[in-house]
């Protein structure tokens, strides 16, 4: 009986995390997308940088304890989600803008950012679970199975959340 040359997802995950060179390549390939994910969830770029570093530090430390039932990318996003939650729990209240800072903010109507701001505002009004599913699906381009592993819900539940969130966004955008 011949052995299959291709590895299944579990073997691939174990091989990735047990091989330092493959782990380093994996980190390089996904560093920017994890940073963007953290930057969307945290109040400052500095927090996002710290969170991203913490995510990859946790990944490197967890090589021996890695649960091979999950895909490495889903595991990475789960770490990122948890690190961001930890940082937000420790965060201090954000101060208001000074007049000088407010004057430096460009007028959105002049820069063609009006629609982007409307969408950002509509997204901010969604419940956190709906916003997160849309962010992972469309902002990070993850597959539904990977999102299910990250947020701990079934694919059926994610589809329902996604549909509900998109409908709410449509309604909010039409009202604005």
C-alpha cells in the first residue's frame, strides 16, 4: 500500500510548528495580515505592533502544546483575537482630541472618504460578534471553516451571523 505524498491538515500543522524554518516562514508570510487584524481591533498602531509581536511569541512558545485539530492560520487568528481582548481589557480610556489635533484631520468630503466613513460608522454600530465575522471574512479573507475555528461557532451559525450583519449594513447605508 502506497503512502500519500500530500500531508493532511493535522500533519501539516504539526510539521509547521515543529520545524523552526517553516515556522519562521509562516510568521513572515502572515505577519502583515495579523498586524492589520490587530490594528482594526485596537486603539493605536503601537498597541497593534505589541499585539502582533505577542501573537508570534505565543505561537513560537506553543509549538509543543499545539492542538493539531486546528489549522495553523486559524490558530494564529485565535491567538490574535485573544491578545487583542487582553489588551483592550487593560486599556485606559482614550482622551479626547485637542483643538490643534482636530484641525489637522482632513475634511472627508474633500478627500472622497465620505463613503468609507459611512461604512466605518455603520460597522462600528454592529454588535461585536457580527463586526468580527465580517472583518475576518471580508477584511482578512478567511474561509468560513477557519473563522469557525477562531470564534468557536459552527459554520451554519457563522453564515447566519454574516447574513444578518450584511442586511443591517445595507439598511444603515441606505438610511445614511
